[in-house]
C-alpha cells in the first residue's frame, strides 16, 4: 500500500479516536506521531531488506505485531505518563499499517503472505526483495491505484482541514 494511503487512513483512525474518546481533534504532536507511525514499518523493513539485505523481506521486523507490542511496552515504560496518548497514537498507526498491508494478500487468496504479522515466530514465503525504496514509494502511480485512493486522500484532507490542520504551524499554535 502507498505511503499516502497509510498516512491518510492512520489519520482518519486517530481523529475518530480523539473525537470519540476526548471530544477534540488531534493535537499537533499526535498528528506527527501518527504520520511517523504510519510509515514506521516500511522505514524499518524496506531499507533493511531491499538495500542492505539483512531482513528476509520488506515485510518482516517492522511489520510484525510482536515488534509493535514490544515497542509499545518499552515506550510506555520509559516515557512519562503525560506521553501515554502519543504512545497510543503510535500504536494505532503502526498496527493499522500492519493490518492494512494484510488486505491485498487476503484479497488474492494468499493467506501465507500475512504471516509477517507474527515474524519471526512464523516463517513466511519468499518475497521479491529486488525493488528499491524509491520504486516502492512511486510504484503505485503507474499501476492504476490512483483513482479511488485519490478520493480517499481528498476525504482525509477535508477531515484534516475540519480538524483545524493539526501539524501545521498556523492556527492556534498548539
């Protein structure tokens, strides 16, 4: 899945959470944590697999729910209590990324390609690791993925504007 789709859907999930649980839009800090968390699995796995060859695939360590759980426990343990909401934002966006990446293989009837969710406990089938990170980022532009996803990004942009454009240095400066 493309990085913009991961970021947009993570933002929608987080803004829904903040509106329902705290009756407010996301803060600037939460916005940036969600954006980073939505990219975290690919920022770990793609370079380490495709560029350096130290991971078995572009979906392994960073895409594992076990890694996400360990990270959340460590962050909760070592960050102050007033940062708990940021840890939750990170967890929601990382786990959301991992689960969104499971949709295409499941749609293709290839459940073995979802084993990355429990890596390294569960082995996974081989992936093509010859792609570059740049190819991964822009590959969707030329494979017909822009129609429906462009509408999704438009929806995200409208929600983000309605939320007061968190993450930008304009507005209330929160």
